[in-house]
C-alpha cells in the first residue's frame, strides 16, 4: 500500500514514516509533487508546530490537490496540526485558512491552573461506530502534545478531557483526523493507524 | 484523564547502556535498542537516551544508536548529550528522536532553544537543568543555582529564573535534576520541583533521588511534577515501569494502565 505523506516543512517526519513502514505500508513523501497526491492510495498529513506552517500547502498547490483527492474518495488522515488543518482555521494563525472540510475552528485551551501545552498520555472516549477506532477499548491511552484543539461536533470520533472536553479525533467518510500522535501511542496507536490503512469505502470490493 | 508519566532513562557510552555512580565505575548494561524496547514493553511512558560520551568522535556512533533504538520504538523518544547546534538536533531527529534534551549548550547560547523550536516545534525541545539548593541564600529553594559539567560547576544562574527564560525562548518541557538528591535514594527534591513547576506554564519532569514508590507519589503531588525519571529504582526492588505504575495507581496516582 503506497501512502503519500505530505511534507510542509513543519517538524520531522521520521517517526510517521517509520511507523507506516512497520505496518507494511510504503510511504512516499511529497513537498509539492501534486501527481503523488492525485495518484495516492492513502494520504497522511502529519504536523507538529505552528498552524501558520500550513500556508506552505496553499503556496505549493497541495491544498487544491488534497481537496480534489478527498472529493474522489482517497482516504485521508491528518495528525495533530494536520487534523486541525481540516477545519476552517485556528486562532493560532487567524489569517491562515484551513481546508474547511469541517466547519468549526480550532482554539487554544482556556486559561486555567493546568499546564498548556497538554503533554502526555490521556484516555479516549470513542464514539460508537467509528471505523478508525475499531477494536479500541474504552479508556485506552494515547500520547498528546498540543496547545490548540478542535471542538466537539457531530463529526467527532473520540473525545478527551483536559481543561475541557475536546475532539481527540474527527471522522466523516474517507476524511479522518487525530489530535494525538498514533505513531507515538504504543499498541493503541498502531491499531488506529492499521485501521486507517485498512479503511475502504463502504460497499467497495477488494 | 491526563496521566503522570514514568520515563525510563538510559545512559549510553560508546553505543552501550552503562550504569555507574556519578559517571565513574561504569558497568556495561546492554544494548540501547534492546533495553529501550524492553522498557517500552514493560510499561515506560517515554524513553530518554542520554549520551554521556558526547564527544565529537562519538557523534556517528550516537546517531547509529538512535536510529537502531527508534526503529521499533512507538512511544515518545528523547535524546540528549552533546547537542550544541540546531544541526546536531536535526541529525538526531532524522535518526528518529522525537525530542532533544539540551543543557549546558543552552546555557552557553540560549538562542539554541528557539533555533531548534522554530524548526521542529516547542514540543521537541526539552531543557535539562541540573540544580542545587543554595544553602547560603535566604531562600535556598527559590534561589537554587544551576550547575553544569555533571553538577560540578556553577553556571551563575538561578534555577527558577532560567526555567522561566527557557520557557519564554520556546522550550516545551523542563527536565529538572536535583544534584542534592541524585544518587541518595532519599526522595526527589519536592520543594524545588514545585518551585519550578509553579514558575512555568510548561510541564516539569523530575529527576534525582527516587528510592521508593512513595517518592514518585510525593513528587507528583507535593512536587507538582508531570513526569518523573525512573532510573535506579529499577535496581532496588521495583522491577518494571508497569509494577511501579500499578503501585502508584493503588495510591491514587493517575497512570497509564494497562500498558
């Protein structure tokens, strides 16, 4: 299975590539070759760091190519900032629009006595029927490191509590996003990535 | 609920895990990749690999070690020792580390923190601080001093103030080692850890002094630590991170279980 991994020069891709290989996929990296997006069997958009870095997706034409790939049904997984980019935008970089696939916007954790960023292993509450989380038991832990988060909406696939309840994952059809790092989340993370790699459109034959 | 992290630390010299007291009488304790995988399997929430050689000649060996260790490791992986420039950090990230820990190089040139953070994100930068209480000061804890060179030389900075500066410059976490407690097995320096944790908005990892399970519970509650480094405790009755966490859970500490 060839997986196109999008490089927009925000953080390092090594962990994601290594984990995809471990699961038997063949990752190919692009920082602007749109043909790799058009022909992709799967697309993964990793991302750590600042939402403003997603500007590079617009500048390279990757945004349009990803939008077209999603529209024709290519399974897509956004990780961390890659999930946040699926929304309309983030208060982290108000001038930089996201893809807008999901209408809501991402915001910073509210001021409280708790630390921001939210760093560490926290538990998931998974929505029934999620395909990304098939086989994940209630209360399994995954690794987070982030200061901004998406709100809980009808498309939320899993929630986590920290300061408030936020969307740990989003899923609608072929478009999925996780706020945590499945590549750093032990056996639970590997199971979630395997589910993404095994994802097929309902009714599609093998 | 966000859990308290138990971090396994491997000291590495010339590509091998070593054990020793204050970096002397080093005993070979195995292959880093094998040891890291074992700790992850046995419930460690994160792995830290500290290169105590940190010589120029040793860099290639370290990168090979990091690459081999990262290959089958699916929990957060932090590497420290000898990272003096953004390029050093980049090589360690390319080899598979998720975070780098920087210490004396950040003190010598604080811009290093933002240089690494701006390319790889704040979550990838851990600033390690070796601290000693200042017995002469009016407030020995709040005026604790930063030390370098394995705790032998004062850096001329106060711990709390340096931790704040590191946060402002873009550090994602602070790894605080109490040189007073290190090796004593008499418990973490909870007062010092709390003073730093209260002064910064980023998570603080406590290190130095662990001898019993109760010491961990104490540094998480009284010390306000978010994570703790477990090193020598594994040689004194508690065999794995999992058994440590099971005992902590029984004491009411939120930990990642099952793991």
